[in-house]
């Protein structure tokens, strides 16, 4: 049974930053990439994705520009800024610490 997992806000930010570190993408493409790489374990809903993209843009971690998509429609493409690359490093280190602590508790209790 393959069940999708809900994402915490900070986790979604980390996944978006990591996805954009690989290449510039539009919102739907970001959601698809996360779902694809997680083998359908993680599904990002539009109601979570677009507020997160807006928040990350407001923080200066990503920037956006309108341009034609693959099917020749206008789409907003997002890319990582220099500040976003630094934040990705911070978020990744935080995630590593958190997941190690949770793993330790699960193995102990």
C-alpha cells in the first residue's frame, strides 16, 4: 500500500529549494518532480505549493519570471537565488539533525 504523506511547512520549503537547486521550474513541474523522485510517497497539493512559493519568493530565496511553458502557455518559472542556496544548506543541516534525533528516539524507545 503506497500512501502519500502530508508535508510539514518547513519540510516543503526544503524540498522546493532542493528541487530548484537542480533546475528552474514552474510550480506544477516542482510538484511533479517531488512526487516522481519520492516514488509517489510525497504529493504536494496546489493549496500548499503556491503559498510556499510565494513565501520563499518574499524571503528572497527564490525568484520568478513569466515565460512560455512546454505547451506554449505563460507560466511562472522559479529559480533559486544565492540567498536561497545558502538557506538550502541551513535547511539541509537542520533536517539532518532533526531526522537523526528522531531516528535515535525510535531506535531507543
